[in-house]
C-alpha cells in the first residue's frame, strides 16, 4: 500500500524484525521474549481485565509512605558506605602509618586495595542481587562490611591491613547497584533522579559527621589519653554503627512491593501500578543470555563505563588523600579533620540541587555538567595559587566536592534508562567495575615525591574531568537520537503494543514503548 510507512530501525533486533504489516503484531523478538515476565505480573494474577485507577491523591499518599519507609535507611547506609571507605583517610593523620609501619607507596596501595576487592566481586554480587531476595542480600552485605571494618582496628601490619581492605571492598560492592535497583523498583523515572541525588548526598553528611567524630577522638585522646590508639577507635565506632543500621535494614526494608509489610494488599498492587510507566517492572530472577549480549554491544554501556573510570581517577585520589592534601595547604593534622567537613556541605547542596533540577526540567545529563565545571575551577585554583594562599587553595578544594553530580546523574540513568533485569544488573556491574578501575588508578597519581603540592595529580584530575564533559554530551545526544527513532517506529500505521508489555522484562532497546530519560 502506498501509505504504509517503512519501520525505522531501533536496534539490531528490531532492524530485522519490523512490525507485521498484515496483522499489526508487535515485533517478533518482543513476542519471543514475552514468556518470562517480570515479578510484577504476580500482583495482577487473578485480576485480568481489571483496571486500577490511580488518582493524584492516591499517588501522593503512596509516594509519601514509600519515602518514609525506604528513603531514610537508604540515606543513612549510603552515608556509612562513604564514611567506612574514607576512615582510612582520617586514620592516615591519626597515627596508623607509624603503628603498622607503612612506608613508601604502602598507603597508596591500601587505598587501592579496597577497589580490587570491589572490582573482583562486582559482577558476582550483581548476579546475586538479581537472583536472591534484594533486601535480605543487601542487609547481609551491610552487616558483614561493618564487621570487617571493625577488624581494621586489630591489624598489626601492612599485610593484615591489605586483607581487611580487600574484604571491605567485596562486601561494599553490593550497596550502590543494590540501591539503584531499589530506586528503580519503587520510584517512577521522574522521581528517580531526585531520590538518588538525596541518598547519594549522604556522602556529604558522612564527610561532615566523620570529620567531626575523627576530630573529637583525636583531640580527646591527645588531652586525656586512651587505652587504644585513636585511629582504632574510629574504625570501631563506624564499624559497629554500620552493623546496627544493617540490622534495622534487614527488619524494615522489603525485597519489593509484594512483601512490604507496611503496605496493605491493595496498596502493594497500586505501588506496582504507579511504576508501570517506567516500562521496566520490579525484577526478574532469571539470567537471560540475549540481554547480556545486548548490554555488551550497547554504546551507552561503554559511554557509562568510560565516564565512571575517567571521573573516578580524581575521586580515588581525593577521597584517600584529602586529609593530607589539606595538611599540605599549611594546616595541622587535627585541623585537616575539621576543615574537611565544609566540603560535605558543598556535595550535599550540589547533589540535591542537580537531582531536583534534572527531574524538574527533564534534563539530568546537561544540568549535571555544572558540578564538573565548578570542580574544574576549584582544581585550577589549587594548582595556580601559591602555597602561601592557604585560604584560596582550601576554597578550591571545597569546590571540587561538587564533582559527583554527573556520576550520580549517570547512576540514575542506569536505573532509568536500562531495562531488562539481566541487562540492568550487567550494565550496573560494568559501570561500577569501571568506577573501581578509576579509584585504583587515582591514589597512584598522588606520589610521595610530588608532595606537598601534588601538581601532576592535580593536572591529571583536570584533564579527566574535561574528558568527562565530552562524554556526557555524547550520552545526551545518543539518548535523544534513540528517542526520536522510537517515536517514528511507534507512529507507524500498523504498530500496536501487547497487553502488560511493561511487565515482560524487555530491554530498553527491544521495547518500542521505552523512552530514554535525558
């Protein structure tokens, strides 16, 4: 027929599998993959043909309940996740180097060893997050990492510290991908950027809290003495606190909407219905090889990976060396613990503001670049200002703490823009493995011979952040281009979707209804 439209290819699958011109049936690959649906389908068994009405008041009521029961624990635990990683930085100016005989590059390798453990276990832990009950496995990892951190207080030498840091990385590797899965389960795409920005911003709260606690311990033990070294106290305090919060997480946080004790049976179905718009569902425990292959061939996967690796070379250096960096500005070790805390305020404000504005204006990617630009300005101040300008260089350090905005925006896009549970966990694993690679490299750029200015490391940081800006523009362009292709595909005369297509565990590329968040 003369008025029939030619399908616009969306992916290798859809390109060879257009909508049937005779019946208007969905693409064959959609039908082929529709037989292993999402967990969300269980909520609608026995309710075929029933239409759930979700008015605005009900939606707001559910959102408030979800925020109240899920978000606070995500926030506190993610703050502890950052605090537990950076206790080593506090310990570095509290006597650990002398007590366990760290020499040469030993401290740099202690910083990197955490990420070797993280890297080694990241893909297995993502498979376990998919296969096992999400909240229960996450709780196990939280409690175990708290216990492992306590063990750091018992180390006597460099090799023991290396072993503890490696296992700490193993157990903490479940937190970020797990929390991204929680966010995609419970929140709509328009809500995810803000929520991830909020719980990630607790890195900043942890920086404030950790700095004040470390300062109090350092000053208190200096004045009154203690039976154990102050750096051991900081590991015990943060480790035991993590264990306690992990137990609360186990009791209060459900694996998904289907077993949420704080929701009625009807509200559980409504909580699932409200995320239908995501075109993702709430989870599928079966490994799907075709989704793994698609993840490995998707350009977005590797654009995300490039960003994570490149952006976290600066992060790996700064997070392990910020106390020593502040000391290099001319402050004492105790002052460095206290003066590091305002950086946490900058991180909190920048992450929450970027997340909110990104969702408010529907453009997380480009808005998130503002944090990188501010951070580049801050690092230029550190490099360019003379050693005598302590205040100016310290202000530059504070500005660098806005750098996580784009990393968090992309993490939210793993939640929002990657569909198919096997594909989502695979992309999350690759993203965070790349994050590990950057954090392993990062501490090695801060060489002892470059102290006190560390200029080569600082120039490396500026170059990395500049490259990240280019990558972000590419990701924005690619997502916009895919949305335009999908819109043309859906506009075909004979196109139609399947009933409950949202719950079929289709990937973002094979589902014509899926729209990428910018």
